[in-house]
């Protein structure tokens, strides 16, 4: 993970919101906002947020698939091909 940059106080956020928005659009690096010296929030671009949400959804699907595989709720590749062949043959 790269070192954290763009650490700003909440008062900086209040007075420079437009500049932060422009910086996010230009370089995409998130801003870490502090309040009373403690980390309070992270501001990121909408694009970054959407990409992160898509990645989380894909990881959840993979985890569910792995859970099903471990529980034996899946078909082998050969069985799957045989089912597809049978469906294709029944449509002819």
C-alpha cells in the first residue's frame, strides 16, 4: 500500500472543498481528513468509489462460489459440458 498523502484537517476541507474536488478529478488520490488530530474520513472520487464497490461485489461472488465448491454444491467441468450438450441436443 502506498504511503498516505493528502492528509488535511477538517477546517481545510471546509475552506478548500472546491480545490479538493478538482484535485480528485485530476489525480484521483483520496484525501484523508482529520478532526482534532484523529483520522475522521476519507474523500475519494465517484469513479474510485464505483470501482471499489464493483471489486467488492466481484469478491463476494467469488467467496460465495468458493463456499459452494467446498460444500460440494457444484458440477465438475465434464458434468457441466455434458449438461450443455444435452440442452443443445434437445433444442435440435
